[in-house]
C-alpha cells in the first residue's frame, strides 16, 4: 500500500505500525514527533497505531525554545 511520508510517496506493507515505520526508515526517535493525517500521535501509541492506504505521515523534530 502507499502512504506519504513528509510529502514523499512510500510503499509499505499493509498494517504497518508507526513504530515499525520509524524502524524501517532508520530514523532516530529522540526528539521525534509524528502526525498522521495532521493529528499528532502520542509516542506510547506508535506500536499499535496501524497505518492505512493513503495516510499522510509527518515526521518532525521537537525543539525546545527559551
């Protein structure tokens, strides 16, 4: 199935979790936040949040300001 990750169409297996996606992309989870279809998903839910065809995933780094 196809999803979009940061504006790039990506082919993934059906039912892939957000946690598996991050592992497959070899992305460092430190300071990482994820949104699916413009809704931020809590990190504790990544292992059970299954992706669906045409989902829009946004990966971004959280930066503390001061």
